[in-house]
């Protein structure tokens, strides 16, 4: 841990998180203390914060392509957090689940917390409809085992056993998967997808999302086939996906995200064309155009950029981002 004088404290803290979030003061008495522990495909941030806001915008998500999941465990203090525009006040002992492909924001006042970025695939295998839990605030009754594990792991991470460290992320993924898949989790959690929808719409949406995830490689996946498989009318299905611009747009977005995730993955050797067809695109030309429009750069350039991030220190504004290497290991 490095101490920084008060005149440089906010700048140093902002630099620390510059690669993944926009940081802003929200009062005159800013304070931050951070301890970070690097584990296999997971990071533990033990933080003491006051009068600071972290936000992740859609633009930032498109720029950096991060899709890992972050858990924010509140130990004490006042934290208002959640998807941008739908923030909720958290209670000590609760866990906020954030999908970094989606916008969110946190505001901290005299807070002690543990934030845990973890590789998405460790959880998504167990919870296919993971996006539906973005913004979920898990009470102790639902996330208690997850919270206990995070606290214990943080306490023991100063001198970790190599074997334990290598397996911790998988254990956390299983515990979180069990919490999110439990009967109580969807009803007791404050779920972003349910903020403006009726209960039936939420259930229908989740069922449709899970079906889409299972069939992304099927080129015949469309509103008609989804509605037929779920036994609902197309009008009800369209209503469930209104905020995404429709069913077709949602399906395309998930396909693009899957290809983007594959391009980020270490050891992925398939060609871009092979990946495009594997995830349901009917032509390489259509995929390239859609990827560039959505992600902001062609797929080949995106893959090269990720490889460069891993091989050299990422520079932002002439200064290195301290956590670039750590975050790259989540993929």
C-alpha cells in the first residue's frame, strides 16, 4: 500500500481506476484507502471511501470491452448504487451484482467495502441469464455465504496459499451461481430488469434471454422461433424487449458480445470468420459491419488491441494504468 499526500490523493485514486470507471468527488472530504489482492481470474479490492462516485457509462463499455462481473460487498457506511438512474441505498451485509457490459454507478459516504471483479465465464456457465441480475442487491439471506467467503478470502489474501488462490475464483463463481439460481434470489433481490416491468414481463424476459443464450449459434433464431418455443405471442415477446430496440437487435447484440468475448480470450485461435459463423451470423460482411458499428472498431483491430494490452503497459494520457495487467487476466 502506498501513501499519497492529500493534495495528490484524488488524482492518484482516479488514476488507479481510470481504466474501468469515471471517478468524481461528491463532497469536500474525499478519502480513499485501497488494498488490492491479485488471485486467479479475480481481484479483491478492500476499500475505505468517503465522498466519491464511480460511474461506468455505455460509451466506456464500448471503448474498453470489459464484460467481467463485479461484486460490491458493503461492510459499513452509506452507499447508493446500481444501474444508472435506478440506484438504491444498500445496507451493510448486502452485495451489489454489476455486469460491466451495462452502465452503473456507486456513491460512497464513509464506506468500508470489498469489491470483487471476477471472470464472467465462471458465473455465466451456472447462471445463463446473468444479464438479468445486473443491479441485483442481494440481502444477507440470499448472499450471506458469498459475503462470508469474500470476507474470509480477503482476510487471508496477504499471504495466500498458491493452491487456494488458484481455486478461489471458481469457488466464488459456484457460491454466487447458487445464490442467483436459488428460489429466493430473484424475488428478494432488487433486480434492474424488474424496475419498470410487471412480474410476468420479468419472468417472460428472463425465459427468453435464457433461450437466446442457448441458441445463439442457430441462424434461424428470431422472434417467431423464440415465441413458438416459449409458447407466447410475438406481441408479448416484442414488449419484453422494447427497451433493447426489439428482439432482433437484442439477439444481434448478444452475438456480438459473445464474439467480442472470444476475441479477448487468451488461447482463442479461431479465425474471425469462424467465430462469426459459430455465433449465428449469416455472413462475414454483415458481422464485420455490425461489430464495427457497435464496438467502435473492426474485429481484427479489436483483437490486436487486446493482445497489445496484454503484452505492454497500457498508457492513458502519458501515464500507465496500474491495473491494466491485473484486469487483462480476468479474460
